């Protein structure tokens, strides 16, 4: 069963932070009050990521978007599983779990 505490989940953005700096990831999960403010560079990266997702959906119109946000991980996991089982051409913003580690949608 997925961990329902959103502060302990591994999102794409948290993974990227952790790759760059393990201490920054720890602070983001356990001491958000000490974390740096969102930088202009990070906002730019998020906007670029959003645009790439939009372009991917245009390029693969037969795909399906998992619309649940990071606060609804169980629903996102179930929706993703249904889409994969249905054989849809592409799944956008899917949520996955493997060996007890959830890979949810971005925060």
C-alpha cells in the first residue's frame, strides 16, 4: 500500500533535487522550513517541463493524461494502472510504485 504521507513521497522534482544534493533532499522532506525559496531557475525548469509535456501530448494524441495531482496518489496509481492495462498508446504524468517506492506525479 502506498505511503499516504505526501511529505515522504519521492516525486520527480524531489528525485532531481536528491541527485544534485542529498542534504537538500533531506531538508525538503524533513525540514521544509529551512529550505531555500523557489528560485527563478527552478520556476523556469518547471515551466519548461510543463511545455514539454504539452508538446508530447500533441505529438501523441492517442495517449491519455493522468490528471490526479500529487495529493491524490492512490487515485493516480489506480488510474495509471487502468490505462496501462487498457493498452493505451502513451500515458502522460503517470504514477508508479515498485518495491514499496512510489514514483508519483510532480509536486
